[in-house]
C-alpha cells in the first residue's frame, strides 16, 4: 500500500512542478490560481511521502518519489510545454525509469 502512496505522491510532485510552470506563463488572478494548485499539490505530495516513509526506507522512498516526479515532469514538459524530445533526453529518461523499477525490486519492503 505504501508503494502506491509513494507513486501517488510522485504524481502530485508532477502536479506542483507543472502548476509552477503554468504560473510562470500567466499573470493576475490566473497566476494566483496556478499558485494555489502548486501549494495544494505540494501539500498532498509531502503528506503522502511522509506516510510512505513510515514503512519504506527513507533513501529508497525519496529516490522513487523524486524519480517519479522527474519522469512525469519531463513528460509534461514535452507534451504540454513543447520542450524538445531529443534522443538523449528520452535515453536518460528511460534509464531513470529503469532505476526506479530497480529500487522497487531491491527494496526490503
């Protein structure tokens, strides 16, 4: 169950990073809404990360949380913010995904 919470926490990390990107692109009240989304996603992500670390090793949990957030944020950057999808970006993104999966399999929990 805590692995699921950890993955969800990572997805909320993608949410707060994406909201930050959208807030940067907007002004006025719209920017304020995006910042509200940022703080909401940040809070949910941190609470779920905390809950997951109650039973998972902190080093593994933090690495998986940041990895899920990084992979998701790069994908959002490519799909939403039209960032380049170069060979090397995709290659290293793939190695990051493989590392996250590897950490899951070698974890004692």
